């Protein structure tokens, strides 16, 4: 295959390789090639950290999807066929895999998860040796190796083939790591917490940490069967944690997605507390304690403009990035900032970890609850939101928006009317066959009318 052909093919989206499991690109065949490519690249990157006779080591973790068994074995076969070793850690939240990669001094980590997607999907995500996600250049290099056949002739034999080992204490290591983000000497005694684990990767870790910190628990969706991950539960189905919270009489609800790198909360009234409200609570607390680096919070363009006004009124600022937690993290690293996240519930507290961590994020808000003695409904009132209208539509194809003149015209009209008092954001999802529309303004009826009009046009032109 020529390099020209290679350059036109793409595996990685905004968060790893995603798709329906056992259909390209999420097949055993491609996973094996990805394993080989990853082993080659991470072995090269590890040269300066290892002696001449040391092999590269790659951690492989997963969520609770049925297809994880197939993919982890294919990945491992690819890794070992290039002479690198594999450490299996089993089902663990994505941030747990990032932490274990650092803790075990491995050269990379791989997570098998499609996050909040339905169980028939799966994905392959990579971490560097330091627990951070890969940059675009490394992803492009992996893609090139998968498609070009450049490393096809590299075939270690005999004792040079890699080995695999299972790490039995990965869950315990992650539990202790998460607990360390909560102040030593402080407990959750007397606090009733409802938890929805989405039948996903946090089904053991989050209840374990909360119990060990002294909370009274009501748990839901902690019995994964390979097929029920994210089904009518978890952070993309917030109605469920609201129900559990109200029926149990809990003080706060915690809801994860399938790989638990995100969290949404629920207050004592059963009302959902989204990522923007969590960011506002955490950032204002950090401003008061003078621990918010450069007095700046990082958020994406999807976050409510009320977040900027709230921070500004308390002497802080908001740095905006493109949509995707990887871009939030890149900005945080580049600017040396310590708190950031997304409206969807991806929160990064860099004082404790290298990636979005739903459990660590929840613990930071629980600490504030304990310290202030205030209910979550009062804490979240610090953020006054602009009305937002969001539409997420499944699409058959993803043509450039510039090739949809009718849509462009409708968007331009809405932007003209909202000029100075609102905004329109339209983008394709990087992880699903969807297009996402967000309109923000001061008048709810007006922005919903614009959203309905644009959504109808989208459905007619490219809708599934």
C-alpha cells in the first residue's frame, strides 16, 4: 500500500479508535495490528528509559463489554508478537488504567472501552508511560504502521517473543489512589450517597472507596453482564440517578458512564448537577483557598457562558478549548493549570491525576460538602446559566458542513439574531455517528425555535 493511500485512511477519532465491535475498525484483526504498531512505537519511545536487555511493557485494561475479551486477546497477541510484554489488569475505570500504567512504570496503557456508548460498540484508547493521552503525531504514526505494512517483517522468535501476566491487585491500587485525593482524617460519616455505576468499569471501585470513607450507600447498576453497560442508566441517562436519589432519600447522587472517566451528580432534591456546575463549585472553592493555578479554569466551547461570568465575578478566568477532554488536558499541561473539564462530566483535577476521573471528581465535591456543611442544591446555585438548546441527531454520513448550504444559511441567520447575546455551535461527534447542535442565548423560546428549525433541516439532509 502506498504512502498516499495511507494518508487518506484514519483510525483515530477524538478519543481513540471507536466503532461497532467486530466491524472495522474495531475488529480482532485491526486490534492485533494496533497492538503490533503500539508495541513498536512504545518500544522506540522507551529506549532512553530502559537498559539494552529490557523489554517494553504495556498495560491492558477494559470496561465490562462482552467484546472486551475478544479485543484484549487480539491486542495482547499483537503486542507480544513484536517482543513487548503485556500486563492484564481486567475491568477498571479508564483513569485507573492511566494510574496503573504510571504506578507499574509501564511504557504505555491501553483501555478497551466505548465510554458512554451502547454495549455493542467498543473502542481502543492509549496512554503514554506518564498516564497522559497520545498526541496527534503519535496517533498518526500508529495509523501509518497499521496501514503501511512497514513493520510486517519484524518477527521476533523463540525467547524474544513477549510474555503476558495478570496483575491481581490493580483494583486495590486504584482504590488507594482515589482515596488519597480525599483529605486524610476527613470522612463521609453521616452522608448518604446514591451511586449509579452504569453496569460499567466502576462497579467495584466507586462503592468500595465511598464505603471505606464512611458513607452510607445506596447502589444501582453494579451487576454488569457484558450487555447491560449504559443501558437506561449512567451519566447519559440522568433520570435514573434522580430516581434512585429521590427514592433512597440520599444527600447526593453520583452517576458514572461506562468507563467512569466522567461523572454527573444529583442534589438532595433529585435535581441533576452537570459538569458546568461541578466546575463552578470546584473552581470557586479553589479560588477561595488560593489553589486554582493562575486563577484560571479550563472548559470547552460547549460550557455555558454563565461559567465565565461566575469566575470573573470572583476574580477568576476561563480558558476555552475545542470539544474533547484531550484538548482540555493539553491546554492544562501547556498552561500549567490544574482544574478543567466538560459540561458532559469529564473533570480533570491535575493535582491528583492525568486524565478525567469520575470518582476523584466526585470526591472533590464531597469534600466541599463536608467542609461547608451546605447541601449540594445550595452549592450549585453559584452558577447562573444562560438558557441552552441542545440537539443530538444520528446521521447517515458526515459531509463537511460547508457542503450543506441550507444548514449554513440557517446557522448564519441564528447567529445574526443572537449576535452579542448568544452563540451557535454545530459539530460532528468524534465518537458516534451523530451531529451535535448547541444554541445559547438569553431567551429560551427563541433558541429552541432556532434549534428545532436547524435540527429539522439536518434530519432531512443527512439524518439516519
